[in-house]
C-alpha cells in the first residue's frame, strides 16, 4: 500500500535531509498561517464541507449555513456545486470537532500532505524512468511546489475555494503515486487504487478528469514491452469509473432532479458572473483571449483576476528545456512526455474556455490542476539546468509568493 513508499523512505540513509526540508516547509506554512489569521482554530464562514458532512449525518443534501456566497440555490435550499469527495478526508475533523472544525487548519494540513506526497511520487517516477536527481535538484522541486506554486497561497486561504483544490490535489497525487508504483512493481491492487483515487480527484474537482488520458500510457508501455495489455486492466479502469459516474449522477439527481446538473447554473456568487451563469455560457471561445492574458501575459501589475503563471511559478520557465533533444531516444520517456503533454494541453485548453479565471487570487489558482504533472515532466530535464539558475528561480518564486500572500491578506 501507500506505506511501502514511506517505509522504504525511512530505510534509506539519505532520508534525513528531505525530512528536515519537509519540517522547515511545514514551519513556514504554519508561521505564515499564524501571521495572517487571528485564530487558526476558528472556522471561517465558508466551512461548507463540514456543513455538507453535517447534512449527510442528518440524511439531507442541502446545507444549512448563514453564509451563502457561491452556493447554489434550488427550490429555496442551498447546495454545494463543488465535488463532494473532499468530505471523505475531512470527515475525521467533523468527528472530532463537529461544526467547529477549523477549515483554516485542515486546509493547511492538507497542503503539507501534498508536499510529502509529491516527494514520494517523484521517487517512484525516478525509479521507473531510471532517472538520477541530486538532493539539491529534489530540494528545488519540493521548495518550488511548496513555496512557489498555488499550494502555498491555497494553504493559508482557509476557504472553500482553497479547500476543494487542496484536497482534490491530494487525491490526484495519490493517483500518481499508485500509478507509478504499479509501473514499478506491477501489482494489480496498485492500478486499482490509482484509478480509485483518480475518480476521487474528479469527484473533488471536475476539471481533473483530463488526467484520465495518462492511463493510455499503459497501452504504449505494454506495446514497448511487446506484450498485450491484460484484459483485466480494462475492468480495473472501467468499473471504478462507472461507479464514480453513477454516484455523481445520483448525487446530482438527489439535489437538482437532473443527473447532469451539478449546480453551477444555480450558483449565487459574484455579480460579475451572474449573467454568464444564468445564460449557462460556462464554456466559450469568447473567453480565450481574456484568459490567455491573465494566465500567461499579465506581468505588469497585480490583479485579482490573475497574474502570469510564469511570474508567480518560475519553475515553469524550465519547460522549454523539455523540447531539447537529449535523452528522449528512450521510448518510454518519449511516450510519457507526449501523453503527459496532451493531458496538460487538454486541461489548459479547458481553462482557456472557462468563464472565470479564479477571481480574488494571487497568481492563478486554477493552474494548480496541471502543476503536479508539469513538475514531474520537469524532472526529465532538471539535470541539465545549472544550479545557479535553479537558485535564482527559487528565490524569485519564494519572494514574490511570500510577499504577495502578506499583501493579499
């Protein structure tokens, strides 16, 4: 299970440095949390997942709360349009603290889990592709992810918008972890768990569905091995996915009397989006130029609509190195690079067509959907990046995110 990676981690003599780095990252997270929150044990008004768990406990699907911002109003009842799966991970906090569970605290804990999970995913990734990374290169990746990616900003936000993304990413990283464990060890349960966590990620944040493209790599991998893909793998992929779709359809029907309705049409949020939501124009080519500007080009001034991902997440500037023809004669690496690129391209294309960029944010929080996979692809080229460049990018990313968070809050 997942403890295999943790156990092997502590068996290695080199575990001490990553562990110390992780503890430093956790300290920075909670120090920042204390700087900008008067009381991290007090829940915010948008503690909606706790209210959802309370609703389930009382056999209902609508939530009871005094704050209704961004909730969906249907037949005089308030519903969440966010995917319900994060509630599974938040359930222990509900058991311990009931309605007083702090979403500030459990969101921050979830963010630190993402950092640890990324480390273990990288180890499995390196093992499968026989890659070698120095401790400094691994430190660059972990620090960039933890302090110069949306994970940092979302860790101190303590609101439903941050919580849903943080916990969706936990499921996504667990999917990646078991995915590469399966490629390394070939145990059936690892593939099943990977598919299960993929579906939980989708039931947390619907746009993560594009990560399903990664499972096509299994076909390519077995083709490289000159072996037929076992028929049972199709069932491993299909059954959890059909169960996930059925559960989502049932959840939709019980709330909105329509298996395809997720609640966005009934959302009562920012007035800037009212006309769009009511017209159901959620996806359109009309949004592309606007989104391209705020996702990639806006570097001149800070804007709540969003800023260039290259400005706030400078590790992304290393992406062009992936196009240099170096060691991609390895068919396994080339195949994964292509399929990973398609996955990222589809997800980013969806974001460009979406009616909103994230609003009231630092950097671009929706781009977090593709950050973990991008960081894995960067592993392919990191050995060619001079240490000085890594340090400069890291210092810039940490500086602009830390200062930006303090100013934002």
